[in-house]
C-alpha cells in the first residue's frame, strides 16, 4: 500500500508530465543511436548504428528516456532534405512534442544547407491523418498524389511485356540502342550531369551520386550508337513490401531516365524488359520487382502502369508527397530598401 505522500492526484500527475515535457530535449544524433531505432521503420533503423554522414537524425528525450525520432537524409549535391519518418511514443502524443521534433529536424537540415524539405508516404499508411495534420501545422504544402509504386513477381512482368504488340519483335531486331553494364567514362559522366540539369530530372540523383547502393547486375546504361542517353538503376532491398508476406528476393528499381529526344520509341520499356529478364534469370520467376513512376513528371508512364501492370501486380500503391521551402531573398533589393522574399519555383516528386 502506498503511503499518502506517494499518492498523486490527476492534476499533480498532469503538472509533473507538463514539467517533464517543458524540459524535453531534441539532440542531433551522432555515432550509435540504436536506442531510437524503434521510432522508425526497419530498413532505415539500421542507419542509427551508427548514423551515417548523409542522415539527419534528431531524437526526442523526455524524462531522461528516448520517446521520439525524426529521421531523414540530405540529398547528395542538393539543397533538399527528405524526411523519412517522424514518430513520438504513444503516451507522449498530443502535447506538441511532434511539432517541436519536426521543427528541430528542419533546423538541423537548414544548418546543413537544405532550403527545401520534402517527404513521401503511402496513401494507405497507418497514421496518415496524424502525419498530415503535423505537416500542416508546420507549414508544409497539402499532400498530393505524386506517383505509383508497383510490386509484383518479375516473371509475370516479363510475360506481360512480351505480349505487347511489336515489343518482342523490336527487341529482337538489331538496333542502334543497347542496354549495357553501368560502366561510365569521362564523356558519360559529363552526359549524366547535363541530363540531371533537366527540370524533369529534379527529383533524381543519377548513377554517380548513388553508385554505392546500386545492384549492378540489374542496372544499365542506355546507349544510342554508343552514346549514353539514359539509365535504369536498381538496388537490392529487404524493406517490407507494402504488406506482402513473401520472403522472395527483391529488387527495387530506383530511377529511370531517358533523353527526351528518344522517349517515343519504347526504349525505356525495353530497358525494363531487359533488366526484368535478367532478374528472372538470376533470382527466379517469383523474385519481386518494385518500381516507382511519377504522376508529376512521367504521366504517360503512370497511365501505362495503371493500364498494363496494375492488373498483374501483387500490389499498386499511390504515393503522396508534401514539401516546404524556405523563402529566399530577391537578388536585387526593392526600391524602398525593405527586405522582400519569394518562394523559389520548381517541382519535385518522391520515392519509397
């Protein structure tokens, strides 16, 4: 039995909790931060042991214990940061800590050079409403459907593409196009940088900036008459596959780009067919292929995905995106000498 002095009234307990929350801290996490891993999803939880240089990890500590985490990444060579997850322990919610945690993450991203923050998430994600409310309170844009993620057995994908009128015949004929191993020379590197300056590639990193994560057996350089005109990049993944229970090996197709001058000839479809066929040969018909296509910058591919691939896919998921940009000063001050600000133009799309 508790002594009388140990018994707290509800008001006293609430006051004690308020005092704890007022002293909450939001440290930028470095080194081994594994104590916070339960506040993000499995694949990136491994980033916390230790935290890599590209990660932006901010913890939430209240009552001398970890109770939350905001985790994201600074995109290489960019002034953008991507928020991957933000979470607060259930018992600590509805006290304003989530917003303070997100603001601390934004502040750290800004210190590291980011002027734009963005996030993407599944439309069916549990907790979607709470996340969107948090983003709205923090001044982020209203989320919009930015793309589709398709998850399916690679054998079915190969079979489907092989039935499209003319596809098999075109791929069998000698062509000026080739799908080559991802080995880039100096001229290729110049071409990559030129293509990444294309506004339609604003959401891409290209084959150089993410070279370490690529699965080279399933990534290709697309060439026309020997010259680089695009790429299809892939990586191995063990991420939970949008609710699927399959334990088959999985390849995630990260990024596809083709010179705009050559987009009408089915070349990108040929690149996917080539890589899917190789995946099937190396990993089996039941191995999983995951790819993303953007509503924003690739509406034709999104329409093709819904028409052709959705009926045979294991899962098709709509991806929602939101963002926030910092206002930046005009290069020339206005005549009255007062500070003026504008929001930079541009668009973005996300990935899972």
